[in-house]
């Protein structure tokens, strides 16, 4: 397994979405879901329709077992994920017990290798250098969440890390890099 970096450039993220939108609604959803939730690839690929659909609409939170399997962890499905989920479910006929990222060949989810090929190929198309794979999506989520002001302690919990430095290194943040912080209370 190669080390991968997050996609830091918003323009590259939007270019990937544009290509995937033309290519496959499923593949676009895979990308959008990954960069907006930080869910592991194994959890993403094992999702079924009834994990995200309550019978009348897309759920606000997706609940998955944590690493120990003892506890459920909630993942917020933001408006971008919900929008792409609705689009996807409108164009493909899936039953509630179908895999969300169903293979075109059978009733199983796409494989990790296929997911990697989808993401790696489109990243190369838009000119992203270096190693890019499914883990890139998880790191991209963390990078942009941190840049938008999400506390490192929350990201540590999501990633099940033990120190802020581990999480910062994981999401590609250089601790020595100085940045201005806007505390805009705006009362």
C-alpha cells in the first residue's frame, strides 16, 4: 500500500466531480461520499441502501459500528452527500437491501481495487501528482475539515488517533506552517 496525500486544491476536487458526473453517478457518489464523511473504504463499499434511506428520504446521519464493533458511530450526511444520493437513487433502481455501490456485473459491491482504479484514474486525468487512492478521500475530508475550523480533537476521534500530531501528519498539515485564524463571532 502506497502513502497517499489529501487533495488540498478545491479546483481539483471540482474538476474530479465534473468528470465523474459525466462518467457515472455511482462513481461521483463514491467520491462525494468519501470526501464529505471520512468513512473508511471498507465501510463505504459495504453500505446498503437501507443504511442511508429511511423509506421516504435520505437519512441525516449514517450509523456504523466503530472499530471495536461495540458501539455505533454517527456520520453526518451533509447536503452535498444527500443531493448526490438523491440523484443516484433517482437514476438507478435499487432495492433497500442492495449495496449502494453495486457492481454492474453482479449483486455485490464494487471491489476495493475497482474503487481505487476509479479514483486514481480521474485524479490522474485532472493532473493530481503522486499517489492517489481511496484513502485519499478520507484524508481529504480531514484536511478540509481542519482548514474550516473543525477541532483536531474531533478529527482524532473520527480517525481513532491518539495524539494531535498523529492526526495532523495523517491529514497533511505541517505544524510549523503559520496561518491566520478568523475568530468572527459577529454578535
